[in-house]
């Protein structure tokens, strides 16, 4: 009987040791990587206006502009202390234009297109009304690959959420982390 209880005790000890080791590794590695924090927003900055992101690409996905604008507003609201406003006197003023929405072939197999690439480009304009030396304009572009077997409409149905998330992250990071 004692050997069974010893084995059970050793298993419990091994589980605890593995949990402690796992926690230690998480703490160790989380300290190794540093992400630029959005906490660098100056204290005097209190408001932000996110203007409607216009779509001026040759091909217009009608869902892209409203969803991209809304998602960027949500991300700023959820991840910063800034208050979203619609007035022109906002401390930060963010606007953008979708300038490109292009399909190209990204992979060929047996002399046929195997993969296509949808590239979305946004021209981002940031105005800091408290410190105009921080104003900038940036072109952000990101590719999204999909199977050549899909029509553009089917690919958009699959990719829209990924496109919105990726482009929102790029814009947010460019404004608040200077990436």
C-alpha cells in the first residue's frame, strides 16, 4: 500500500513542479520581450477624432470603409484612455483613405495560379493638434493570400474580418506606437 501512495505523491509533486516551471518560463520570457506601450500618450492629450476612412481604390469593397472606421474607433476606445469625439478641436485627429485594393497571383502550380493575393493599402494621416511636430502621413499596406480556386467575392467573405483586424492593428500601432 505504501508504494501506491508514494507513486501518487510523486505524481502530485511532478505536476506541481511542472506548473511552477511553466509559470517561471512564462515570467522569464515575458520579461525578455518588450512591446512599446501605448502609455506614451502625453497626459495633456484627452480626446481623439477618428474620421470616416474613405475608399478611393479602383475596386471598392463596400464593407471595408465603415468596418475599418468602426474597428479603429473601438480599438482606440478599448485600449487607450482617450475620449472619442467628433469635433474638430480633438487633440488627436486621425483620418485615412483606402488607396489600393488589388488582386494579383502569388503562387503558381502546374502553370496555373494556385494562390492569389489581395493587397490593401491605406494612406493614414495623423494630426496632433497640441504638438504639430508629431503630425505624419504614412502608407500602410498588407497582403492577404487566398486560394485561386475562390472567386473574389468568396475570398472577401473569408478575408474581410482578417483584413479589418490586420489593417486596424497597423493603423493603431503606427499612431500609438510609432511603428
